[in-house]
C-alpha cells in the first residue's frame, strides 16, 4: 500500500491534468459544447474531492482491500471522464 500522501498527490495530479485538458477543449477547440464542458469540469472537481476524502478516512477492516478497491474505482472513474472528454465535440 502506498502512503496516503503519495495517493493524494497522484489523485491531485490526475485531476489537474483532466481539468486542464477539459478547459483547453472548451476554450480552444472549435465545436466544443461549453455547457457539456462546464458539467464535466464540475464532475472532475467532485471526483477529486470524493477520492481525497476517501483516502483520508479509511473504512474499518482490511486497509489493503480498501485501497485496492479505491484504486480500481478511481481508475474506472478516470476512464469515464476520458471518454466524456472525447465526446465534448
């Protein structure tokens, strides 16, 4: 299991990269729907807050299983956001 601080840094890094990609699409890619982009930007921020709070407050039980599930859920959510980024145009 990685340290919580390292997990938080990874979550922040990935969320900031997704946020920047979405913002660049909104501002500079012609044909991008601004309403969809704004909704996706909010979703990225919500995802970041959710996973940071989940890292900070570990559920009782096996920490190893908890963090494996957390990482799997995070990967799934990131894939959903990447697919939504592709559909902004």
